[in-house]
C-alpha cells in the first residue's frame, strides 16, 4: 500500500484520469507537460491496463494485465500516436515492419505438411496474387473484383458515414453481382482481422481503404522501447513524462463512481485493496475505459437511454484472446527451406477452401528489443474469438484450439521443439480485441450528452483512426479539449 496517499480527506487536482492505458497516459502526459496537476488511478497494479504487456521471466508478454479493461494488439498503425508524442514532447521508438503479413493456406488445422504461404502484399504489384490465391478470385473476375474495391475505397466522408450501420453482407447484396466476388470481399475483411465479416460495418471497411489527406504518414510496426517490450513500449514513454512532470499515478485502486455537481463532473471515488476510500476532486474528469464501463461509473440520471443502448451494443461486440507464449533459445528454422525465420510481421492461418480463420503468430523479439532477454526470442501465437456477451467457451475447447496451433508450428518449423525453453497458455478474457472497431454501430464522441467536464478517452471513441491508434486519437482530443478550457 502507498502510505503517502491521503485517505482522510479529498485530494484536489486539476484533472482526474481513470485508466492508465494508452489513451489515459497520453492525456496525462500532454496535460502534465503543460503544467496541470494530474492524478491518475487504475485498478491493475501496473500501468498499461489491458492494452500493454506484463513482465514474465525476463520477457514482456503482450495481452495486458488481467484487471485491465482496454484492448491489446500485436502490431500497430501509428498516426495519432505520432501527434501525441509530438504534443507531449516524448520520443516513442517504433520499429517499422516492411512485410506486415504472410498468409498460410492450411488444408487442415493442424496440417500434416508445410502449406502454401502467400505474401499479404496489398500493393498493386502483389495484390493480384493475393486476390487469386488467398481471396479466391478467378482470373477472369479480377477486373470485377477491382471494381468492387473501387466502390469501397473511392467513397466520400458522407458516404462512409451513411454506411456505418450497414453490414458488409447487405452492401455486397446491393453492390456485387458475382457470388465469387462477394465471397472474396468477405474473405478480404477476414484477412484484415474480422472473424465474422458478414456482420462487419461496410462503412468501417470503406474507412479502412480510403486514402487520408493531411495526416501524419503511417508508421506500421512495433513499439521498440529500450526498457519495455511490445505494446508496453508504447505506454512507457508517456508514463515517464507524467512522472517527470510531477503527475501522481496511484495504482491498485478500483474506481466506483464519478461525482457530479449538477451536470458537471467534479471528481472520482475509488477503493484501494483494503477498501479504503480515495476521493478525488477535480476540475475535469477523464475516463480512459470502454464506454460500457464508463456508463457503470456514471450516475444513472446522467446517462441518456440512447447513450446506454449504444454502450450495450458495443459491449456485445467483443472477443477473447487465446495465446501460446513461447520463450525460445534461438530462432527456429523453416521446414520448407531450412533457413532461419526472418519474417518479423504477422502470420495468419486460413484453413480449407472456405478460408476458416484460425489466428496466427509472430515473433515480437525480431522487432521489439526488450521483448526477450538478450540472445533469446519470444514467439506469440494468438487466436481471437469474436464472442457475444452470452458466449463463454470453456477451457477444454480453448485448450484444444491452442494445442492445434502449437502442432501447426511444429509442422512449419523443423526444430521448433528444440528451440522452446518454456511455454505458457494465455487466455485474455473479453474485451481482448477491438471487435467493436468493425461493428455497424455509431460510437460515442468525446463527451457524453448532458455531461460537462467529463471526457471519454478510450478505444470505443468514434474515429477514423485504426485499432490502437484510436486510443491515441482519443487521448489527444481529450487533452486538447481540457487545455482549451484552461
């Protein structure tokens, strides 16, 4: 227990931030850098929340802390993160990935022999092969497929907004003539990372493909912090700025209520592990938590029915993450070539003619120097299951899926077992991945309706930014809005 925290009286501050995940620490770093008195609380005993990583045996395992509420990823597109770093005057080391995706076309799961591998090249040069071999587009229908992609990518802001609540399945029925092209579009969405593409938002996919103007150039890759591996490497630099500028970060505190004075948010109540009450009184309150959890912290009279329904629908669009973490003594050799693995990006598994999604793996230590001890490597195999709230698969089913993934790695690499020093199952309960990113649901803005001085800086924020980068966008906008009020 932190003996310096006063539980006998309210703590006054300029800004109270609930949630030490990426959006929260970005908001905190930007505000602390400008001289505001910031107090941050969170339930996990470490920063990073559900979107960072945890140390284990000298390795950094992505997946976040089990008490964290936000989501993780394994590879990011970093645009708003660059804006956040510039405005917080912090350097975030990134290692770009030149070849972000390989697609393994497995006849069965696990396969008996190494299967064809296709470069996930979205450029004009490589896309035809991807379309034919992965997406299943017949050669004669490649022009028709290009036409369908043109309809998705050549949209205006207004057209994308109008299609947010339209499912991709409905869009295909209206816009695609050939069944083979319709199936290819669905498989393409699955390849991008949507397990059930038929229920994804057509407008979200349009946004994914639409060119952006005026943005920072995309950095696609991994955090490469000198001290913290993987996703924690994106969080840690902003935390260092907060500490340098005198912000107070009090962990192991569960938030239980946002305090209001009429329509204005004026503080937060939290409990420590001994159930002692911490009361923060603040001019501004930032909730860096998914919107459905934010709603639970707000007084019922401050939540409109429409806002509550939006939060409920987003909560239903989530998933868990099944992982196998491997500590390796060296890089394994590909059975197909005998060469050491050099691919630093993501490997995606698709099974059978229908291209069933079965997750994939990557080796983060090829890009993130602190992910593994010197001379060792980390391999993470992850399968994300899109689950409704009432879907709760048990451990036996979960382990069978992971064991099949391990058997697949034994087929891909001739010496895999000889390289493994340790392995561990990891089960990241929902929300583990941003399924709601693709959902046909309009998300929330920065401030809930009818609430003053309350800001929702979270991954459920409405934005055209990609997964994870949406947290950076939300954090930047929350900090800017507060600074404008000061």
